[in-house]
């Protein structure tokens, strides 16, 4: 994540913490959440990492019920991300797009921990589970353990 954005968001999250006395679903709480969600969905990516071959670990968040080696999924940094709302910022979510040539050792299931290899690209895509900041066309998807 870009360092200036991290500093800005750290301050903003502290300010949101001061709103802890708000009632859930009140107009004021909903407004504060909408402001934070917009900032998370528009979170800047690290452009210096684009178009590089990478190997990333993360948790799988399927985007549909299709049980195919070619189904797209989100790669997220922690267990429960995107399943429990709100999802993480877009700069922490990678849309994984397996290709015809992808080597997939085991079909990934929800919240499996995997290593994914491929070339990282910019890919701000809004999905049912969250907004990705990156796209990776997977060359390989393998379980982290096993």
C-alpha cells in the first residue's frame, strides 16, 4: 500500500473510532461508513509493482458457485475478508483470473490459503465481494500447505 495513503487512513480510522457511540444503521453511522467505503474502494495501488512476475499468498474468496479450475476468485490478505463485511481496501484485493494454461494443483475452496503466480496488473474491478485494485492472470495456483 502506498505509504502516504496508509498514514492518511490511519488518521481517518482513528477519527471513525471516536464515532463508536453511534447507533448501528443510524443516518450518521451510515454516512461515516459510506465515506470510508468510498475511500477503501478507491484505494491507490503501488504502480511500481505492476507488470512484474509475482508469487503471492492469500485466502481465496470465490466469486460464484461454479466449480471449475477456470473460475475467477479474489485473493485477500486475511481470513474472513470479503465474507465478513466490510471488505478490505481495493489495494489489498487481487482478482485472480486463471487461464487455459494455468496449473492448478487443487481446486481452491472458500478461505483456502494458496500461492498464486503470474504477472500483476492494475485491475480495479467491482465484484459482489469487494473491489479489487489488482488483476493477476494465474500461471499457477497451489495450496500454501500440502
